[in-house]
């Protein structure tokens, strides 16, 4: 998380409220708009000379990116403050919230500011459930791991250890022909399996499969199933084939139960399985969990072995032992 902007020394603290001062609420709204626009120069121009002396300009770009790591800033609620020159706000973002404490001087310049996260991101837990892979045969990890270089999902709280998985042949290819049809892709129509015993809490079906290369950004998960497991662990299976979901909400399932078929629905440009573990039932209000599997036949870097405790990593070829 970004370090909070330091407050200014006492010598540059805001003037007494009795003096005529601009409305700090307006300054806060302006600052949020500039941050959302990633306008480093504009936001830095709101600082008074004391703030500029205490906070280097070159630090502001990384600071703003850190604030926006939870998504764009949105609605602000003033929770306290001292009249028109000092305001304290709780500011919502797409994936969290921030606490903003702002002072302004008589000219409407920010003379003191502190921004800190509300409910800081918890460390990533590792699953302890006895789990099997969510498919049969040999598949490859297209996205997976704990950094942005290997996993495009890491910045999204519920998806921070999610994986995108495709079925491959002996040569490691994931499709035949030119791949322009869903049926060209080896995973399309493959069984998707419950990784552990659980209860179905979400089952979405009926969303059309995309033509490869196109995406449906409105129904992002596409056809999907979410299962609740012991210990408040939830597994999510996304982008399933239209009309293939075989379970309904409330149903109890066993490890290995076929939940539906792999498809290309939702925000998906080619057939694949999006799989993740999370600590709650809702994707927009959960934290991702690192999925750990046992007895996985793993090929990585040209070497094949049996992994007793396997977690997804981009480029791996995996199958149940």
C-alpha cells in the first residue's frame, strides 16, 4: 500500500477557521477528480509551498497509482473536520475505501493531507481443503501466479490468485486449425469438475458463447458456478458453455461432480476455464485464496514430476496423477 502523504510542519498549518477560507469539500472533490484522471501536475498544483517542500513531485505519480490500485475513487462521505478549512472523509473505491484528512489554507491550497486505506488488504491465505483439479486430462496455465507478469488477475481482490486454464495436446497446442471456431479449441465442451465437496450457491446459464476474438464485457463471468466449501472457502468456475450447467442453487455436490462444460461466454476471447478460490460468496466482496492441490503431475521447464502441494503458475502443464 502507498505510504500516506506527510502532513506539513506546524509553520504551514492552515489558518484559523475565523479567517475567510475556501471550502475544503470543494478541494477534496477536485483532488479526487484529478487523481482519477491521473493528473499528477494538476493534483500537485493544489499543494501550498509547504506541502511542495515536504513532498517531492516525483513521488506523486507512484502515490496516485497506489491510491488507484483499488480502482477509481468514488463517493465521499465527510465524517469530521473543522469547518471550511479542514475535512475528514471516507472515500469509496471500486475495490475498497480510503480515509482522507485534508487541510486547506486561506488561498484554497492543500496545506496538510493524509490518505490511508480502510480495511487494508489481508495477506493471501492458502487453501487447506483436500482438492482435485477442476478438469480431466492435461491442461496448461495461461494466467496464474502471484505477480502481474504471470497473472493478469492479481490486482482484483477476489481474483488475486485466479487462473485461466486451457486444455492442450501432446505438443502443448490448445487448438487445431486456425482457432477461429470454438470447436477448434480442445477445452471447449470438456467436463468441469467440483474441486471438493460443497453446496452450489450460484449457477448462471443461458449466456451465449462468444466467437473467438470477441468478448462480452457486460456479463463478465459468463455462465458460471460458485460452490461453498468447508471453512468459508468458495470456488468459482467461469466462462462455461451456454446451456451446459448441470447443477442448481442449493444442490450438494461431491468432489469430481461434473458442474458443466468449458465454454467461451462472458469476458472471454477464447474457450478456457477461469477458476478461483475466494473467502466469500460474492466476487465483488471477497478476497482471493491461493488454491493448493495435491498429487498433480506437473511439467515445468521441461521437467515432469509429481507435485504434492501445487499452486498455479503461468506456463505449467498439469494433470491429475
